C-alpha cells in the first residue's frame, strides 16, 4: 500500500500556527472542566485566589502602556508571555540559571523569571519585540542573523537582550570580557563563538 | 507557589512595623522584605520560602552610596550589586569588594540583587532547596542528609552535626575582609553590628542564620575609611569559569612596609558556613616577609580547623592554594 506523505495543497507546517491551534484547544479543554475552587470538596475559595486578591498594575512595555490586573505571584516573565501575549521572551529554567528570559527594565538587563510583575508597576519594560521588526532590525539582531549566532533559537532573544544592554556597560574590548559579561546566558546548542562574533561586530561599528 | 499579599510600604517605619508582626525573621518568616528577588522568588517557587506577606521595599530611599564623616562609605541596602561594583570610589579604595561582586552571579542578577539581600543570600545546599528532603535549616530537627549524602560543594569550616551548608556569597567575603558594619533599623531603634557578628554559625540552630529579629531592616552597610596603600585581591575558584558559586575563594587586604607584611585582613569563601574571616592566617602573616613559604604557612593555619565530609576533602587543599595564590597576586610588584 502506498502512503501519501504529501502535505495537502499550500498548507505547509508552521510551528507557531500549530502551537497556537493546539494551545487554544487545550485552553478550551481547561475552561470547560474548570470548577470554582469553593465547590471542590475540602478546598476553600481562599486557597485558589491570591491572599490579597488580584492587584492592578500598569507596565509600559515597548513604549505602550498596559493596565493589568494580576495575581501577585505572577512573575514579570509570565506576565509578558501569558497576560500580554508577548512570547518572544522565553522561559528556560525559570530559576535564574539560564538567561533565556532576559528583558530590560528601565534600560537595564534583568531576569524576568526572578521578578514579580507587581514590582515593576509604572516602569519601562523592553522585550525583544520592542527592539526591532523583521523589516527594521536592531543592529544586534542583524548581526546575530548574519553571523548565524544560533541554532534552535530558544536562547536567542535573551542573548540579544543581554548583548544590547552590554553595549552600555563597562566592558573590556577583548572577547574574554564579552564572554564574562555574557556568561549569564546559556546556549545549549553551543553557538557561543558566533554569538561573541556578532556582539563584537556591533561593538566595533558603534 | 503559595499565595501571599503583596504590599509596598509607604516608608521605612511602615515596612518595619509590618515586618515586626512575623514570629521570626529567619527561616519560616511569615513576612519577608522583597529586594531584587533573586534569592527570595527562587525559593518561593520551590516552596522553601512561603511568606504570607511580601513587602516590596524597592522604592524605599536606601539606594545611595555616600561618604561617611570618617572617610568611609555608607552603602544603602537597596543599592544594586552592579552599581556598587562599578562605583568609582569602591573600585579605587575597596577593590576587593568590586572584584568579589563581579566574580559572582551574572550581569543580569547583579543588576537586580541588592546589597541588603546579598547579606541574606541563602545556601545552595541541594537538600535545603528540595522540600522532598529533610533539612535542619528548613525544618529544625528533621535531620541533615547532606552529612552522609552529596556534600561535594558544602562547608569544611564552621559546620556542626546539624548542618554543613555553605554560605554562597562572594560579596560577603569581601565585606568580612574589609571589616564592614551592618546598620540595622528595628522596632527598638537603630543598631550597628560588626560584619563578623552578623552571620551565625549553624551549631544546633541552623535555621537561625543571622542576628536579625522580627521587624529588623538592614538599612546600610558601612565601610571603614580605606587602608592607605593596601593591596586587595579576590580570587575565586569554581567548576566553570563564570556564573558559578565558589568551591573556594579568598579575599585579601594587606599592606607592606619595608618588605614585611604590616597589616592583613583575610576572609575565605565557598568553604565556610558563614563568610569566613581568618585571624589564624592573619597572625601567620603579621610582620613576615612576602614569600611563598610564609603564604603557605598562613594557608595551613587558615584551614587547620577544617573538617571535610565524604566528597569534599579536596576543598582543604584547594582553599589553601587559593589563599596562597591570592597572597602571591596581592604582593606581586
């Protein structure tokens, strides 16, 4: 028997589209089976709701103001990804050990996984989405692209956010100094050599 | 993560009054001050810390570095590690502190972590961080599996039968060597604690790590006037070149006159249950010439009381070589 492996028509596989579809299907499943906490035997409403209730915060993200109500437990990382739907910032270890979640707060690079969003009420957040667009890339994005400074790409937004912040930090001119200041961003694929080359090119042109 | 109430106190007095409602300021505190979050939020995710109230003190005006009347430096508790490390006066007069901070964590974490928070940084002992395991520090009296378990990175100085958890801080090792003072504001007023007295040895109460009582807020760290002409070195040895905790480290502050060591202040990191000042090494160096043999004698003296565990005997020799080499670097030229 012959199996037809061709994809139907113009429907090429698309990871993001697949995840979005699968994600909303899963979310719908969760919504359908969700029961108010108070109706679960042995559990009080207070156990599911935040102790102080949801709190209002305003974040200025990539130049745009977002007024949100969040559970105080929400990390800045989860707030960006889940509440504001800016998924360019990645969750790697979620414990401050990998740097994938690096964003800028008031112009300085920080780990968004080890911050509560509520700590940043009124502050200026920059994510990878605020750095450039596919048509008008930030010089660091261009340099990563032209140096092939990634393989799987999962750590890339964190690497680029770190690298852009590094341009304004005290950093020696040699590769060793860059490596030291980029040591908080781990790349499982080991694209380090190209990452350093990309950063050094931008620094030399600046 | 357990639920909690997020509170931003209006001022220092409000922060202290609310924090004073906790039964303990140590492990198990119901109220926690939130600085950079790099330790606290990590441990809250692991359910090692489960405060009912979190007081965000990031906007209290404790973010200044100012000269003191006697020529020293007063560092606000909310000063970020990176701002302290790159401060011109710190780089010039207290370079061991700048070096130690820049050897720790990553650029992102240094941008977040505060000076006050670094003093309260918790151990990286895997048993402390894992609520499936027993731990005398986390649950007093439950036992210490580290003593018979995985203890390669744990302490060889200052441990007890109850706990051998290493203090992970680099910054604190430099502060110990610099003889800093911790300024604390509490419900009964303000007090100054010598750095060496701030952290406690585990003894039979490893859950008590510092002298802090409910309501106590670290407001400043004060450095004494700089030691004129002092050589300062922080040397850190670890499993990878960067972004890793110390297996052994040494902070050295010394002065030389007429070829002899005239003053030394030495502390070790990565090997002690608290930032480890070594009066033994200092005594061995006082008045001596700057030779490798003398440095080795000082290192032998510093580690004389070391008690290794099943996996970390190597740390004794590593710490000795670390201190010897730090002294060599400090006295070169």
